[in-house]
C-alpha cells in the first residue's frame, strides 16, 4: 500500500511539473508573440525566451502549430470570461452587444486566434491541441449564445450563434486594420445592429 501511495505521489508531482513547465513555455510564447507577432512565432524564439533548448519544447508541443493552438485556446478562455462578465453586467437588453463588445476588445488585443486558424490543417484532425481548441471554441460560442438569449437547441439557433461569432471576428479584423473607420462605421454602431437582429 505504501509503495502505491509513493508511486501515485511521484506521478502527481511529475504531472504538476509538466503542467508548470508547459505553462511557462506558453507565457514565453505569449511574450514572443506580443513582441514579434503570432504569425512570426518560432519554436526557436520561444525556446530562447523560455530558457530551453529548442528540442525540449517537443516534449510539450508537437510543433509550432500545436503551440499556436494552445495559445489560442487560452485566449478563447479569456474571451469567454470577458463576454460572460460583460453579459452579467448588462442583463436584458444590450446583453449581446455588451458581450460582443468585450469579445471585440479581446480580439483586437491578440492575433493568436487568427494565427492558430491559419495554422490548422485543412481537414479537422484528432490532435490533443485541436480538441482543446475546439472545446474552448464551443465554450465561447455557448457564452455568446447565452448573451443572445436564444436557445441553441435547434440547428437554426446554432447557426445564428456561429453567424454572430463570425460577425464579431470579422468586425475585430476590420477594426484592428483600421478598415472599419475607413468605411465610416463605429464598432458600437455595428454591435447595436447585431444585438437588434440576434437578441431573443
């Protein structure tokens, strides 16, 4: 019995150390992405920032694409949290607009989601990184669905949530690049129309 408990403790400590190291690599990747841009992220640059040999990163990530997906998954968690908090602060009318505005702010500050989507294979795979990303994306869509007040029990309801998410992502791209201003629109104007069309 004592040997089993010692082995379990050892396994737990290894898992905790692995998670802590993975977290420090992700933080180094986030610093590199902020400095150099997520699209130009390299494993060599991340390894140098984290204080590891480049080959050591392969014990935590299968490659650059896996690392980008992990960063984007973390950003999706932050995005869902920001939308949830904004929705709680604006119950009733305007809740979707508030949640979408919070998403827009988060998306304007990071490019990891765009970089990760560009790094994904053309056909969905079954890697751990993709499963994590997909799970976080579904959680963010659920928060957006809750903010709209529309049930997603039907295929039409699910489609509407994806349309809202695509609109917010596109709006973030236009706003980030300055194209929305060039077109003569404000994010608030577009978000108000989105709220009017999709809130339940």
